[in-house]
């Protein structure tokens, strides 16, 4: 099973209940969150530790109890620190489709000209609702579908009641346009990360000149294009080390590193330990979790 994806295409939940829950801790191969997007909305709750979450170029720092709302299509990625975080992904259009009055109200207030606040701090009215929503999904008690759906309606209602949204500024519109261009680059990196990729090629995917492209890419991801390419390759290698028995050298080669020595140095720089030690550590952590954990979804989020 491969976890890394830039544009998620998985169907969330079921047709009648289009909501899916994902739990992530340090043992999960997708613990680090490379930049990606999906057409569904997402709610994210930090349970333990801290999470630096970047959403369309803006960085937020979450601690236990803090929550985030990610709109459809937002480019987001995160760097966790001793973190456990849970995510709920849901299709807003399918959620609203049978509620004509609510759909009209939502579109009138939160259409293309406004966006829900991203950050909902621990203890706020919306964070308490989101926490209860996660608890309902995790418990799966009889009737939890009704409770979950009701809490999601309450969240949207509270956003409207407390005006937890803002108009889309001209700058934000420009950022969205740039994000759409960068999605082409992220698709290319996802598809061809194991092949040689030059800066000019990536800039061409974005339709920008290299200098401007480097500036925009760094504003969005916090990294230069080549640094991000190497980061993504290391994340792919880390995943392969966890889910395959390939040798470290073969993993390095399959992820675009022709120099095993360079791969070893870069892996240690990103992960803090050697590739072999990372594989052993993950295997030990996974064995410990197998005894006590119940159902963990293995698809991407």
C-alpha cells in the first residue's frame, strides 16, 4: 500500500455518509504530511504534541485541542512534533445536496467570496463541536451517524452565527491562482520524483520564469523547489523502508538518488537517524501498536 499522494482521489465514507476518519501518530508512514490537496473539505484535530500546518502558504501552529478547517482544493502540508492528530474528510457538496435551504444559505454566505477561518483554538465554541464530532466518529456508538451529522451542521451554523469567516481579498484570489499553477508542479513531482528533474522543467510546469517560480514556491511551501523535491523523495524512501523489504540501496535508487552516500546524508538530515535505524524503529513501533490498537484506516487523507 502506497500512502503518499498529492491529489487525493479516494472516495470518502459511503454514498449516504460521505465522511471518513483518519488517525495519525509517529508510527504511521504518512506521519509527515507532504503538500497535497483534495476536493473534499477537512477538519483536523491535534490530540498530542504540536503540528505546524501550512495552508495555501500560511503557517499555523497547533497544540492539543486546537482544530483546523481546510477548504476544498487547499494545498496543505504539515510538520508534526511528537504529535498525534486526527482528520475527518468530508464532501461538502454531497453533505448539502439534499438540504436546499441550507445549501442556498451556505452558498450565499460562504460561496466563492468568503472562506471559513482556518484556525479554531482549543476551548472555542467551534473547537468543542469538532472535538465532539471526532469523539462520535471514533466511538461509533449506535446512531453515531446522526450525532456526527448533527454536529457537522452545528459547526457550520456556529461559523455563520459567530461570523467565523472572512471575505476573499484580492491578494487571496491571486494566491489561489498561484496555487492552481503550483498544483501542476506538485503533480509532476509526484509522478516523476524518481527521475531527474531540473528547476527549469518545474518552472515550466507552473508557467513561470524560474526566478519568480522559486519565490512563489517558497512562499507556499516554505522550501525551495529542489529542496522540496529532495524532501518528497526522502518521504517516499521512508515509506518504502516501512512497507517493503527492499535494501536501503535499492530504496535510494528507486526514489531518484543515484549516490547512496548522498542519500544517507540527506536521510539523516531530514529524519535525524540513518535509514536502517529508521526501518528498525518503525518496525518496533508498529509491533507495539498492533497489540492495543483497534481499527486504523490505511488509506491516505
